C-alpha cells in the first residue's frame, strides 16, 4: 500500500462513525490506531492467501491506540480464538514490528446490539493470551532447565462439537473405540487421510481429549511431522538424542498430524520408524493424519508405509449437503446467532470445498451483519458467497469433467451415464469417475449420484481400475495425462 493510498484510507476516518455522534471528529488515538492497523495488514497480506486475508483479517477494524495498546474490533469470540490459534506467530511478530516489542493488542467483541439504543455490550480480550505450547518444552533450551510435559491438545476440539455424517462416520467410530481402549483395538495405528479443511485435526485431537477424559493418567501427545522433525534437529544440535528418544517412547498415545511432510527427510523418518516400532510393540496407541493415502506418499520409507497398514486406514470425504447444513447450524448456534433456514441452505449449496471454507463464509456473514448493520437475510448470504466466489478460482464441476471426457472419447455425455458395459464406454465412464474424485470435493455417494446412482463400491472399483491401467496401459496413461492437464489449467 502506497503513502497516497494510506492517506486516502485515513481520510475515510475523519468523521466518527459511532452511532449517536454524527459529525464529531475522530480522535488522535483513533487515527493512529487506523494507521497502525493498516501497516499491520500490509505485512499480514504478504504472508497469507487472498482468501484467508479477506475472510479473517479484512473484517477486523481498528478502534483506538492508547498507552501502547491497540484495540481492534472483531465480530465474535470464535473469530479471535480462530485467528490466534491459526496465526498466533504471524500476529505477534507483526504487532511487535509495527508497534514495538512492548505494545499490546486487545480484541473488542460486540456481544449484543439493540435496534432501540446506541449502547453496545462488549467484552475485551487480550491477544496472545494462550501461546502455542511447545512440545514438552522443546529441545532448544538449556538442558538444565526443567520442562513440564504438555499434551498440546486444543481443548476446543472434542467429540461433542464434531459434526458427524456419512463422510466421516467410519473415522469417528474408530476414534470413539480407540478413546475407550487406546492401544488395545484393531485400529492401531489409525491413519486418517483427506484433503485440507475436512476436520482431520479436529477428529484426532478430539480422540486425544477423550482418552484423557477416560484415562486421566494416560500420557497423550499431539504433534505435527514438522514439529517432530524440529525437535529431532534440536536434540542433535544440543547433544540430547537420548532425552528425545526416551520422551517420545514414553508416550501412551502419540498423535502425529500431516505425516506427508516426513517425505524426503531420511534421518527423521528413520528415527520415527524406530519410535513407531517401540510404541507399537509396547501396546501404545498411534494416530496419524495425512493429505493422501499412505501408499501415495512418495519418498517415504516403505517400512513405515507397511506398518501404517497394520491398523486402520480411513479417509474423510467432503461433507454432503445435509452435513454442510448441520455444520452451519451448529457453528451459528455456537456464535449465538440463529440463521434462517434459507440462508443455511443457500450457503451449504454453494460453498462445497471444505469445512474450513464453510466456517470462513459464516464468519464473513457475521462480520457484515455485525459491523455494517446489514439485515440477516438471503440477500446478504448471496453477497458474501458471491464475494468469495469472485476471489477464488471457479472449481471444476462433475459436468465439466463429463463434457471433457465425452469429447475426448468422441461419445455423447449420456453414454457416460448409461448402463452400457461396452469396453470403450465403460473405460470413458471410469476415467470420468476417477477424475471427478480427483478434481472435486464430492463424496463417493454424490459421485455415484452423478453417474446414474451407482453405489460407492462401483465408484471405488472404477478408481482402482484406472489406477491399474495407468501402470499397465500406455494409451490410458496418455489419455489421463491429457485430461488431467486440461482440467488443471481450468
């Protein structure tokens, strides 16, 4: 943002916007708050995606700067908890850089607004109140310093607020069984995979929290593959490998998020392999997440992949329409707002990529309702959804894929939906199904519905057939690469 843009933005704040104070000038503290927050936003914008920035940071409004304390207005407590949970370090570094090391950030949340009065009930929360806990104190500190073990589990992630549906039912059921008898079920290890934003982290931390509730003396640790790697590096640098090994192998339930980031890290992977073996042999529970099935993890030790297959490997699919509606209703109730059913249905129909995107859309809606005093109606929902769709690339649809595949194989789209078992039609249909699973967030049930109500086992069989052809049939591989490239370019 240029200096001229900054001046233009500041000029918008020369009049106080507070109801009941028409025409009064903005105070010096308010002007400074606006200027400082604009500088903060410049830094934040360079470090997050446009969608994240527009959803989570743009709605935040600067209120005042006083006694080295910047007060900003956020639409809800969930909102500030989420950005602190996801962007704690970025926020902290940005505030320190712009305002100084001793400056503070304070959130102001409107909890009630009445049409009949200009008074507002608000609560104020200090930022950076709950810093992320380092895994068991980390391995970078002085070795003489006493460290306290912490599970790193987020208490907000529980089974109670995890919305269940067809897309995650098996993963949830396995997690519930594990929480009752960790290390003693057939689900050891439990590997949960799926695209980003579908609730994997919520589920596995929910399992960890339930284990602690059922087995209070149990030692549960949640970490990520990146944190495990950094701890391993710190242990080597500080000559504390034995402490690292002993601590990780003393865990009763080890939860490791995003194991795909182990790929290519040979020494770390070797250490994790031995940690995995030691815990499994001692009857300890292992829970892992990944963005893809273990067999698709390239550059990962085959010994580890084979061990992941000892237990249960289960995927979480994108939520269907009914589940998206249930999620929106639950999240809105948590925010203290009852959404009209037409708004719930509209958002659920058009926001389909992930649960995280659903939450972001809901927050944008609440922000506009809270800050801009707009009516909570279908028109506002359409405005929010359309705003998000303009910022994001338009997703590939099942109809796009059908048309492309039918054109490539020189047959009508209806052939892909027919019951014909002719080889050329069956192959084209299987290719379309395989690409639909890759390029859309549809559940197996929804994909089947798009191909004349075929059941989920048929969809899985089609995907497996194409995967086999890709290895054994050069012509199918060539067709796939062409179609994949075309869809990717969209």
